[in-house]
C-alpha cells in the first residue's frame, strides 16, 4: 500500500470517477454518463466532511 496525501487522493478519485462518466457520455451512453456525474456530485456534496478531511491531510 502506498500512502497518498489527501488532496492528491481526492484529485485521483475525481479524475477516475468523472473520467468514467465522461467516457460513458463520449461512447454514446449520454444518459448514463450524465446520471453517473450527477450521482458523483451528490455523493461529494453529502460527504463534504470527508472532502474537507482529505483536503486537510
């Protein structure tokens, strides 16, 4: 296991998951891509305390 600073971890998570949503959208699954992006936005808003924790560590 590799220790990763919080801000870098958050950046990697956003890149991977929103990259997946972008790939779905670009592949023609526009509804699924938008739905996944929406779920990710809601998830990060609901877990805002986790986002702040990652930014501080």
